[in-house]
C-alpha cells in the first residue's frame, strides 16, 4: 500500500503517550508499505531526529506547530464560530498546502490522521480509504473537565464548549472510513457520537470503529532495577492539566494520610514542568520534581509504586502500562486505569478518594511481597496484550482489510 500519514506530533523521541503511539504505529507501517509523512514539530530540537523518522518514511515534511494563545482577541472571537478555537488557532496553512500537493501528485491508497488534530487535513486528502487514529475522544475530555468544576459559572462556560467540541468531532470523524480507538469504552463513545449524526462515511462500516490499544516497548519487560522502599513515583508533564491535577491530589491529600503510617514516604514527580508554578504544590522536602527525564526506566522500575490519582483526561495512560511492564505496582483511580483490561486486586489497586488511594498504597508499602505479586501479574498482562509490535500489526491489518472491503464494494 501507498500511505500518507499526517500527525500533529513529530513522533521522535517517543517520550509522551501521543508520540509513542504515533512512532510505533507508523514505524511498523513504514517497514511494510510505502509511507509518506507530514507532521508538526513541537520544538526545533525535534529536527535533530529526522534520521530516525526518515528510516521508515519514503519522504517527510515537517512544519512548526502553530501556537494556541487563548487570551488572543481572535481566540475570543472564535468563541462564536462552529469550529473550536483550538482548531482555528492551531491551523497550519503550510501543512494543508503540502497535503494538497502530495495527494495530487501521488495515488495514495490510504490517508491516516494521527490524532483528531490531523483530521481536517487528512479528510481533504485524495485517497480512497481514510483512517482516523483517535488517541482519545476529545469532547469527553472537555466534558469531564466541565463536570469536575466546582464553580457554577465555569460549568456554564464549559458546557457549550464541550457541546461544540462534540458536534465538531462528529463532523470530522464522519469523513473517515475507519476509526481506531484505544479502548472498548471509547469505541462505545465514538459509536454513540456518530449515531447522532445524519451522514457518515462509516454508516455502512460501523465494524471499522476498531479498538487498537496503547502498548509498550517489549524491551521494558526485561528491564529490572532494585526497589527503593518507601519511594512513590508519578510520571507525566505537568503542563497537561490532568497530570497537574493528579499531582496536586497526591501532594495535598494522599501523602498526608500516608505519612500517618509511613512518615518517611517519598514522592518523585517526573516530566516537563517549564512554565508551571510549582508554588501551588505544598512545600515538602520529601517530594522531588525532577523535570524531564530522558530515560524513565530506572526511575520507575526502582519505585515501590506508581500512584496515579487521575480524575481528568481520556484515552489509555501509557504511564500505567509502562509501570506495569517495568515491574512497578500501580495504584490508580478507576478513570486513570480505564481502557486497560486489568483486574483490581490482581494486576493493580484502584481507589476513588484520597483515603482509598492512600489505603491501597499502604498495602504495597507495608507488604512488599504483595506488591511484587501484583507487579508480576501486571507484567504478564502487558506481555500478553499490550506490546507495540502486535498492536501495530492489528493497525496495519485494519487498514488493509478496510481498503480491500471498500474496493470490493465499488
């Protein structure tokens, strides 16, 4: 197949969830088919890794990511547009022009949009089969944020925002022949969203809303490090609101409860924190903000537990899958662990409130052998179901079978 992929993330280095998914899926496609890629880059440093991407792409075009500034006047005027402000401000004229040029020059078999942000470009590409890889159902993220707001005024503000986002997401998704989602719950969300629309390319192809889960590098399964008892870990950029909210919950609510029983417990928070006011977190000498860590393996693998009190966001959290693969017990909210076919009390421990999360974490801190048992079970689960090579093969199969079916119908 000859495939055009469009990504709002430059896929290397694969150091966050979106980039890791893009890298692993596209690398597999490029190894077996002719792949052209058009992408946005988040930093000029990304261009230092062009060789890594060109190794599996026939040709690559990269453009700087437009900066979305909500405070701009144009952003506020966009409030009255049917297109969400983020998409209006984030639009790349250069990327759109090259997509148009390449799709006129080539006879692509398929166009693949990596994330909803790429969908406006891929939807216009000239290709008989179009695929949207949905890392998360976007309107659901905004709706959850709305419901989490305590302020009535903020909820009133967010309600039309998520409703607009849902309508826009439905309109975009309906332009595609197949959609990949990361979990069965998000599959149900997309089916429900599209069923409320009038027309869709998927009307006769509902089976092509396919679960293609997130995964991990198989090498993580063979990595081992000695445990530092009493050390907890949270991974993820604090610039992403769900991560920042989770760390605030950890520091303000969970740790004080844990310290009644474990006064020496420590927490390490890894991930980019540039531009984040760390003064919002309680001053605590036993909490370390490491910033960006190039290799998280030793940090995560040596921790007693990864604690993820996530209550916002969507998709499937790679931080949890990576911790499982590295043999680190996981304590999470149900929302944080959604999309992972793990059993509470066997593969991980779940808690909703700060008291629950502290109690579950205490089980691991007080009984390291129990923690090892949980970690062993989780590692086997990842080995069986969540390795990128097998997942990427399923993604490739979804495209090839969908294309064949589309051609046979015509």
